[in-house]
C-alpha cells in the first residue's frame, strides 16, 4: 500500500510542503494568470485562512533568483515552458508578512515592523560584499539590519528608515542583480486592524501610507508587487495617489479560483485518502463561497476535517475556521440584533435565504462598525456571508455560505439570548417551575414570551436537523439558568441519544425532553413522534439509574416562533 501524503495543518511555506511530502492543492496556475492580467501593483482580498500566505510563498519560490526550480516539477505551471523560461528564477524578491505586527501601542508596533523588515533584509547579507554597491549604499543596507543595542535579535529603526525600507532594499537589490525587483506583502492590513483596536490608528495609517508610497508608487526599481489582505482599505486611507493598483476582490472574476478549494480539488483530496464517502457532508459544512464565477470551499476547514477523519472516522464536522479567531466582526453584528439588524433579516439568512445589501468594498478600519451598512460589507469581506447569484452594481444578494458559518451565527445568537434570559431571572424561574409541575399551559405561555425576544427558523430548505438543534439551544439557554438543576444534552441513554435530560436531585424528579420541528405545522404529530422516540429508545434509563423517583416526559414541536408542548403521564421509579 502506498503511503499517503501528510496533511499540511497550518503550514504556509510552499517549499516545506513540496519537499516534506505534504499534500498540495495545485494553485500554480495563478502565476500565468497574474502575468497575463498584468498589474504593476496587485491586491488580493480574501477572508482569513483562505490560502493567501501559501500562495505568496509559492510566488516567491517561483520568481526568486536562486530558488529551487524542482519544487514546481509536475505542477500546472510547469506546462508553460516558455513562461517558465522567461520568468522562473529571474527576479530578486522582497517578501514580507505583516501579520505579526499586532502591538498594543505605536512604539511597540514600530519595533515589530522593524523586525519584519530587518529579518527580510538579513536574507541579503551578500549585499555587504557586493562589488556593485558603493560604501554609501552599503551604509544604507546596514541601517536595515541594525539590531537594538539593548536586545540582540530585535530590530529598532527610526520611522524614516521604516518608511523608506522597501524602496531602499529594492534599489540595492536592483543595482546588485541588474534586474528589477518583485515585492510581496502578505496580510498588509493587519497592522491597521490592530492599531484600530488599540487606539493608534491615525499614526499607523500615516506610517503604512508612507511606506507604500515609497515602495509602490513611482518606484523605478519595481517589476511588480503583490499584496494580500482581508479588506480592501479605502484608497483615501493608505493608497493615496496609487494609480497602478489592480484589485482582485471577492467580486472580481480574474484569479477567482486560486484562494480556496474548488469542488474538483476537494473530490481529489478525499479520493487521495479514501474518504470519498464524506463528500456530501464536507460540501454541506465547508463549501458555498461564491467568488465571482468560482465556487470554493474554505481550505482551512477542509484540511483540518480530512486530517480529523484520518484519525477518527466517526467524528462529526466542527467549526475549525471559527476557532482560529475571536470572531469580533460577527460578535458586534449580532449585538445589534433588534437595533439596526432586524430579526427577519437574520431569520432569512439562517433559513438559507438571501438578503440584498449595498456592498462597500473600500472600508477603513476606523469606520467598519460606524454604520450597519458597513457591517454588512465587513461580514461579506471577511467570509461570514457570501454573494449569491450575480450582483447588480454594488447591490449584492448575501447568504450564509454553509453549515459551519450557520452554526457560528446560531451560537452567537444563542449566547445573546442567554444574556437576555439572565436579565429576567424571575420569568425563567417561573418557566422551570411550570415545567417541573407539568403545567403545559403555563410552559407554553412563558416560552412564547421568551421566543419573542429572539429569532426563529423559517420553514425553508435548511435541513430539519439544524432547525431542531437551534430550538434545542434556545431551550437550553433557559434551563441552564436554573441553579440546582442538572441539565444534560445529547447524551447516550438506553438505545440512543436524548435531546435534554434534567435531574432535580433534592426532589428526585427527572425530566426528559425531545424537540421536533413541526414541518407543515403538524404540531400534534411532531409531539407524538417525540414522545414515542423517548419510549422506543428507553431514554429514561439513565434517570432511573440515578434514582429519580418521578419522571416527566415532554415532546415539543416547534415552528417559527410557535411551540407546542405535550407530556405523557408521570412515571414513578417502578413504572415498566
């Protein structure tokens, strides 16, 4: 049996992937398209974890003088012999990533930028021995590799050196090699995001603007540049006067398939690891992003999911992408629920429908949250929403792309709901008391009041299981409030997994709840199905083992904001 390639979890170094037997999804066709579509300064905006850094590493290893050409053997670009002959290994390349520049104050940010530049400059120590540079030029180079006098390995440059650094280094490299330079800037907008969070945004805007003006505007040593980021920051913010900027956003058709995995690429990956049976669930959870004409999967999710399946084939999908950040954008958006964001808009999205919004692609970090229109644009740019269909100008139909992001939305909504429940402890206590006493009328009345405070799921194409899970979560949000109650969810008991089980130990009362979605508003049938499931699977077995003397069983049917509760007779510990 042929050994399978390892999964490149968190690896964005192209050479490491190609030389250490990691699986690689071939995106080298981007090189041909980038050269064919020619732009002197190219900006790609994509959500986080969509392969930006790996593609930048791939570009560096293709174009850089002295790079290992064999890294591209057998890949798509190797078929372009004339292009490879002309461009492969032909340019000095400056490649920096600004994703580590995330300080909590401006002075520290300058130090971090100095370190990024200094470490890249150190790759070119041969410039100190270059016969093509004079002493003054070598002095300029020494400024870029000067350590902090008090802390070896840490760089600290004056602002003027930082802003001129990329221009200076490109001038020195061109003079040494006699060829123009390619500049690659990955995650260009991270310093701006962090500056906005920590109160030094205007200083950082001025710094980044000066650096980019020097390196990218009228730089006679520049062959071309490529930048990546999550947002297209407003031209008036940092790209003032940069008329040579070519944009590749989520709405642009050129190079639309090179960030994210296409359906065919995912099928090939699953087949390579004998995981074809998981195709449908992989598609449901991680596909759905429409980038211009291309439909792509979240690559971070697919790689992590496949890696999990290789070790634990019985695992269910989870939200890898959400766990890779704080989800601040969505958190702030959901907090506006009931204010600028209407419940009906969220309900439509959760139900698999669309909302049409004006998308502003040129945002600044200091006004992202200033209006709800900007927040819709932010969710689109950062991958929480995707386009559906063809835009009409800047009017775009937005949708939640897949089950993973729908899960993230619902989790934040449920957390917000729990906060609302906590504010009204008396009413939550009354609901729990009615549930314990078997007072169906009061249970339904109080729960209806709680439901009026949150969203619902419309009866659309979204899978029944998701609807039931969402309402299940709302019910848990109330029950977890009650102190002294032991509440378990989705635990194995008897012959299956119950929805909710409650033990009131000081009264020896157990409660079993099964939630069903009442399709076509068939409430009675859904309640009976839920109660029958409790009996058929003997869900009360665990409650009996824990010496619950009285057991109540509830079947609950939900539809939009309507709920119907039905309970069977109470059972004592001796019931058959």
